[in-house]
């Protein structure tokens, strides 16, 4: 099938899927999880072939790590699907009912988006995760994973699709693009009328390529240049705890801090201690002149550092003259993902919450909480860094749209 | 200023505008409306020059109608702005507060989108309308109107901007692109990072051009191939009232009906009467063979008719064998804007509401109610026919996004 045919098939199935009951979708997900577990040998064997080919091509070790599955990871995928099955159903609930003076009742009802296109890179577990979230939310999906994971993704999709269809999910609702040519992906991004929204999941390069090429609406996810700002009145022990956590607890993720800003009046009281703690955790410090003088072992930051998402044990550090300079710095160099202030001053706390224009703004807590699970959504399809449709962590509700249903008795206008 | 400079200026102003109080924005809107009225002579004189030039270029009469302003239209624009000032403020309200087990409070708060780009055609009143809705919702705007209306749009923008700045709206928040070259519009559509969303307002050609060219997120509005389906059990008098209203009350708008579908079992009981009523209103009827035999004076419909938005006193009519055929027809040829069933059968009513996948689905009421005013929003920026961010009529809430504000006391993950 061509990519257009895949999408047409998904669209056709989506109308039927949209009117399945939550029970049908949940039961199917539980059976799909069992089928995945039962197919572990086939999945691991397909994955071993993918890994072998990738190694022959000499890709980076970190890439091989993301690509590689084992028993535990397959179990993790199955458990993830079961967990999604148990979440609250996002479909059918009513956002509001307006009664027009003429008596018609206008109800705003949550319905599936329709067909979701997901474009991702090496991790084969995204395949199971994306299928689970789409089926749960009544959406058909067209998946396009990285070419290196094709055998793994194909096996996972086949197993899940079989179990889905046997359990009442319309055939066609789960589609994987097996032609991983770039031209086919480009064609997929322009299937307006067949795919309702594209969600790219991966690095900045992938996401920008989708944003630039797609004519279908895109939800941009991911890139995070997050800041922690230590204000004049901060509890400096708390500040040290927060920056260590925000930088070191998982440096590869988008909600990790990349830049520390410190008010000049407390720099000498906290930067030496922070340098010691972070250096002990293996963090490289890239500093402006004033910070460098207070942080032993640090090196000079370049202009580029202030807008770099390291995704690594590297932190840029700058001493600012004022609260306002901190806000301006965040606005200028940040990606408006997650930014935190550590302060005891209520005015600065409120100003930070109001004036820093990021998806998540924190007072006295680590930026690492920007996450669907931590926000109580039970699942996460990604973290939107754009402003339309969804902003911040996206859960099941963000995979829905609305429809207005209007009940009358002959009203005309 | 280049379009990039205009957008940079808007973006800079948007941060300040986002934290103005509702009172500041509302008071400014009232003063802006007064300034508009006071500037009526200048606006009408600029408009007369635009109209003169357009006439010399020999554009269509309907186009001249849309372009032309008079005292009453300027008054209408001013009154529209005052009305917007009095609406409920969409900014700052809390959608939800989640308390994490560790005690951090995660609040989802409504904030402005930032900078909204609006691309439109001949109507100069869109200028005042768009500025009012953007300022009300705390958004800066970059407007790009049709070249034929440039003098009118420039005068209106200058008057409103002057009054806005004098009343506490940050300078730069209201921008009009005065270079109406196509290349400049194309550049505007790719200003990611400066303009947050584009809303095209106009005909299908304009909208598709924006969807195809833009790399900024777009909210697609407008095109409506709307259906009325007369079911087997319909009250046929009600059905005739509804189709007459849906077709004739304002044929140029997107929520007007373009196609009538009739169940075969009631076709002979209602189509002759409907033909008589519609013909008396000047409607041209384009029918399939069975409908044609029952509708005197009608002509043959072509395949193209079923997917045509006439925006005119023309209606396509088809007799269907079943409820299911009606749903399939709507799904195949419609634009999923607004569709209605006339029925006494509760099962078919519910099935229609559930299975017809349109922004607005009606039981026993005219499609003409799909409108921000009718839905109680108080204002309308357009009717979204896409699924992400907004679907159906968009009011002030649809000009906002969310931000998560998180208050902690040192929590780390």
C-alpha cells in the first residue's frame, strides 16, 4: 500500500473507531498487551536483526541503546498498555451545554481527533506507546518510525493490530509506514484531509523537518532550554538542591535545566558550593566571567551556550544584576518550556509566574516535574512547546477535539 | 519596517500586553471605538480612494460592496468594539489545579496566545474587528489585509493604534503589513518564533494558500458544504421550514445549506412543496434523477455539485435509499462544518449526532445557528473547520492558550 492508501484506510477505520465504546477499546488494549508479551521471542528476534544492521552501519552507542529491546523492555511496553487501558476515558464527555434563548441545546462534546500521524526515531517502544494512546482515545494512527527499527516496529505493529482486530477495533485503525524512504515521509506530511494532526517525537532536527515540510497541522514537541534562577532572597540550600536535581537527575530529557542564573548579591554565597556539588556529579560548568571566578574548574561560556540544549551533564551559568535581567535572559534565550525561580520574595514569585512566558513556570521547585505522569495525566504523548491546541505535557485529553451537538424542535434563524 | 521587524515589534509588545489588566484593555477598547467614530471622515475619504482604484481595475460588484464603507458601517465597527470591551475577560482564569502528592500545586491558567497573524481580503471592517478581539484577549496582532483596501486599513489601524497607545496598550501590539506584495505575505507565514498562529479569513483560495505555504501553525476556517437530511419519519412541514431557512436566510455564509438529502420514502410527499417554496425564493435546484422528477423547474446535478459550496441561491438535491446512505454521502462530499437531520426517530437522531463527524451536528434545527453569537460566545473570530486547537465557532477563549504555574517549597524529583 502507498502512504496515501494507508492513510485512507486509517481514515475509513477512524469513523468506526470513534463510535466504539470505552469498554471495547479498554478490553482490546488489555488483550493487545497480552499478545505483545506472548510475542516476546518474535519481537526480540526482529529487534536483534535491526540492532545487528545498525551496528554494521556503525551508529552511535547511545542510538543502539535506544534501539535495543530486551525482555524487560517488552514487559515495560505491555505494562504501559495495560496502564493506559485503566485510565479514565477521554471521549464523549461534555465540556459545556448552552441553551439558546430559542430553546436549542448546544452541547460541546469531546470526540477523537480522527487520524493521528506520529513520526519518530529509533525507540521501538514508541510504537506500542503511540498505538495504546491512540486506541485509548479513539483515534486511528499512521506511524512512521525510524528505518533502523523497521523490523522491530513491523513485528510490534502486526502483533498489536492482530489482537486489536480480534477484539473489536476496526481493521485499518493501526497503520505502520513500512516504506521508510524520506520521500514517503514527506508525502505523509501533506495528506490534508486524511491525517488530522502530526506529532513528531524525537530530536530537534526531526521536529523542525516536520514543521517546515508539513501542510497538515503539527503539534511541536520537545526542545527545552530550561532555566533555574536563584533570586536575591533565595534559600540557598534549597536552590542548590533544585539546580542539582534539575540538571543531574536525568540530563537527557527536555525538562532538565541547561542554564543557571544567579542574582549578583548571592552569587558568592552559593556558586562555590553549587560548583562543588555539580562537579562531584560530573557536570561541566560553562560560565560568564563573574560566575567563572566563583566556580572552580569551570570554563568560559560562549554566546551559543545560552541557547543550547545540552541534554548532557553540562550547565551554563550566568550572574545577573537583577530580577529583570533574569527574565529578559530567559525570554531571549529560552525555549519557553520550563523555567524556575528560587525566591522568598512573594512579589518576585508572582512576577515570575506572570511574566515568564513558558509552558511551565515554577516557584521553588525543580523543572523536572514538567511531565504528564507528574501532572497527573496518567500518560503522556509528548510535551508541546507550541501554543495552539496543547501546551506543556499532553495527555489523553489533548488527543481529542470537540464537536457541537445541537438538539432542536424545528428552530430556524 | 520589514515584515520581520513588524513581527519582532509585535512580539516585544506582546509580553507587556499579556500582563495588562482586563480594565486597561477594556478601557482602551472603549476609547479606540470613540476614536474610530471621531475619525469617520478620514476613514471614508481613504475608503473612497480605495473604492475608486478598485473600480478602475474593474473588479466585481460584490467585491466593491464588501470593500465600501459608509457612516453606518463605521458606526457598526465602533459598536462592535464596544461590545467586545464588555465581554467577559478570557485571560487569567484557572482551568484546573492539581496538587501533586509531594505538595506542589500545579495550576493550569489561561494566557494569551502571544502574536496572532490575520490574513484577510477586501472587508476593511475585519481590521477593526480583528484588532478588537486581539486586544481584548491580550494578544498582539500582525494584520495583512487585501491590497485593494490598503488605504482604508491603514487609516483604521493608525486611528486605533494611536488611541490604544494613549490608553495603556504597549506600542507595537497592533501592526498592519502595508507592503501587500505576495512575497511579503509568504514571508509572514514563515515567521516561526515571532508569530504564534495564523488565522486566514476569506475565500477557499486564500485559506488553502495559507495552509500550503505556512510553517507557523494555522487555524483553518471557513469552507462549508452543509447538508440537511430529511429522514423517513421527519415532520415534513418542519423539514421544509428548515431547508428554506438553511438555504435562503443568508446564502453567502458558510453555515448555509448547499445540499438537501431526502429519504426515498418521503421524497414524493415533500420535494414538490419544497421546490415550490425554494423556487419562489429564487433558488436554482440541481437534482439527481429521482429528485428532478419531483421538483419542477430543476436541472441535473453533476458529480461536482455534491462537493460545491455555492455561497449562492443554488441547492443540490438527492434522494437516498436509507439513513446510512445519507451519512455516507455527508461523509464523502461534505466539509464537516454543519449538518442537520430532520427526524422523529430517536435512534436515527442519536446515530446522526454520534456518527456524522462535523463541527456542528443538528437534530431538527437549521444549520444557520453555527455562529459565535448564536452559540453565546459574544464574538467570533471565524469558524474552524480543522480539528486541532478549535473546532466550530471560535470566540475569545479560542484566542488563548494555557500555561502551568507550579508553586512549591523546594520539591525535587
